[in-house]
C-alpha cells in the first residue's frame, strides 16, 4: 500500500470518528412551552432531547424578563430523554427566559441552550 493511500484511509477514518462523536451530543428536540410561544402560565415545563441524559448534570433555570430567577424543581424521565420542571410558584404575565444544560449519557458532553416564552 502506498503512503498516499494509507494517509487517505487514515484521514477518512478520523473524519468518521469525529462525525460519530459530534452526533453524540444531546440536542433539544421539543419544548413545552415552545420557544417564543405565548401561553397561559404553565404548571410544568418540559424539554425533550434526542438521546438519554445524565440526570446529575442536566437541568434548567428560569428567570423573568428583568433577570429575577424563579425557583424550579427539575426531574429527568425514566427514559432519561425528557427534562421536566415545575415552577415553585405561579408564573405571572410577562417574558421568561429558560437556560438549560444537558449532559449526554453516552459521551458526557454538556450542551447548553436558551429559549424564551411569554405568559399572557
């Protein structure tokens, strides 16, 4: 085998390895309320991901438009793909920002994201 062919094979193998690792990150699939939605005050907020999460390293914070944090107790479903949170008080009308973090169970990589919604 030539050096050039060996290098080509090695480069292709490395590209497949990197692509496989990149695909392993937990990605947000759906949320309730949906991003940018205007809704009645939710009693529960849910985020569903494309793969199982590590519960100890996954959660979210909720804050009102002016930055005041709202206490939320979060749990992960038994299939470990859905992160749910129940605000510890009634959400008043206004804009809310949700900052989430999720660690994928298969590789431990942490992903972060933000979504907003409005309570009418």
